[in-house]
C-alpha cells in the first residue's frame, strides 16, 4: 500500500516497524493472533490494560481521512483498505464496544466510504450524527442555503485558479487546495478569508490543504464525541473513550478526552494534545485489531496479570 503523506514519520513517534513498512502481500494479517503487539501498545501496555480493566465498555471514535484511510490528492480517491474495514467491524461486533467514525466529510459520504451500516457516524465534524437515529444540529440545518450561496460565490471567484476544489457538503463546505500551485495558495486563502469576514453566521477553520466554512455554532469533533458518548453508553456505566485522528480538527476531541480517555494522534505533526501517537493508518489498524483480539477481554475485569497474547 502506498501512503503519499507529505511528512514521512521517521522518528520515534510511531516506531511500528512491524506494521507500517511492508505492503499488503507481505504484512501478516493484523487479526492473526500471532501478530506482534503494535509499538504504541507495547510501550504503554500497562496503562492501556489498566484503563480497560477499570471501565465497563469501550467507545472508539475514529477520524477517517489520514486515520482509517491514507490521505489522497483528491478527497474522492480516499478509501478504507479492506483489512481495516474488517478490523473495525470485528471490534464493533464485541458486546460493550461501540465504534464511531467522526469526519469532516458529509455523513452520507463517510458512511458509504466506510461501508459498515451498523456502526455510528458523525459527519461534518459532528453537525450530523448517526447513532441509532439521524440528527442534524438545528442551527446548522438553517445554514444550508447560506453555505450553498457561498460555494457559488467562491466557485466563480476562484474559477481562474487551477486545482482548487470547492465542495458543498450541505451544512458545511470545504475548499481544497492540495492541487493548487504553492504561489497561488495565498490567493485562495485570501478569497475565502475575505468572504467569510463579511459574514457573522459562518466561521472558517483550516486543516491539511483545506479551508472549511462552517456555521458559526459552537460545535466541533469534541462536542461530537461527547454527543456520541451520551447516546451510545448506558447511563449507569463508565466506558473508556478512545479517539484517533491526524489533523488539527481532531484536537477538539483530544482536549475533550483529556485524561478521561485515550487520545491517539496519527502522524508526527507537532503540537497535539493527544498523549499517544502512531505513525500512520496501518498502525491504527493494528491497534484496532489488538483491541478486538485481546484488549476487550480486559474490560471490567478488575483484576491483574492476565496474559495478553504477546509472542
Ligand atoms: Mg483526518
């Protein structure tokens, strides 16, 4: 598998030598019980197992692009590898485990790409949530017309710039400039910033080669995780929330978890609030497989010294 990441994680941030550097033909099946424990878990096994022991269940919230799927030049090319889909499905299949994908993509888009109808989803950074039933933030719904008209304005204004993609995602919009020449990126940024500056009902956030227009409501991936927890976890139980993501918008979820859950940053971008890191989506899959094969056995066991299946 090819990972066209801009910043090769080559330091000790990930160090998952057994998982990231080989291709699909030679990598051992991550769900194989003989598979080695991923580096992140090897180094923090005691803490992770203690957390699992102390909780009744597990809520695993996962970003999509750069976390489950490798970043691609065009957003429509991003795809989840079959083995990752299988790892997510196997984990979600355990009792007292819920898995949710939390993406900046439109909910219907990310749900189709993941291809698992029975897990939960938060789209548009949580402005749309599917966890049993579908919900849209009410203020966000009102913003759809405004977002559509802003997309039209931007499409016209940026028509001369090669490679720019203005994507209307319903309650939000994304301007992609990964394919734009470096010297023209500021032109794109200025156009979007000037337009948003004229509106008090829309706010601007930035990510990897993207500018995102969102309704000016207080809502982010952290709020999405809080909402998912409220909806999915029984009131009288304490579940361990885990969040895995690679981008700046994921920081809201890492801050929400703080030390009440496990935040895992994908890649080596500096300045994250997540206490743990993995190198790339292959390492994410290995973690999910470990949780499914071994980790869930510890949930709520409240005792120590159980073998963990290391080689
Ligand atoms: Mg991402």
